[in-house]
């Protein structure tokens, strides 16, 4: 059961990266809905988003709460 959850997490993270790369704002919002992230994950995604310099994508990512 834990392995299945890990696979889902990896697939979700990959989908988030793809949404950022494709500037798919609504998909990104949907994928991130009610989710918190580790600081390292969030930082990585923000760095990725800076490559396209889309302020809306950056704001969506900056608004992600951090896991405690």
C-alpha cells in the first residue's frame, strides 16, 4: 500500500512539473489543491517556473503551504 502511495506522489509531482513547463495554470491549481509540500520540493518547482518567468505560475507556487 505504501508503494502505491509513493508511485502516486511521484506521478503527481511529474504532472505538476509538466503543468509548470506548459504554463497550464488551471491544471496546476487543480494538482496543488489542498496540498502542502516540503520546502525543497517547493523551492525546486519555483526555480523551474522562473525559467518561463510567468508571474501567475510563480504566485501559485509561492502560495503552496509548507509541510510541518
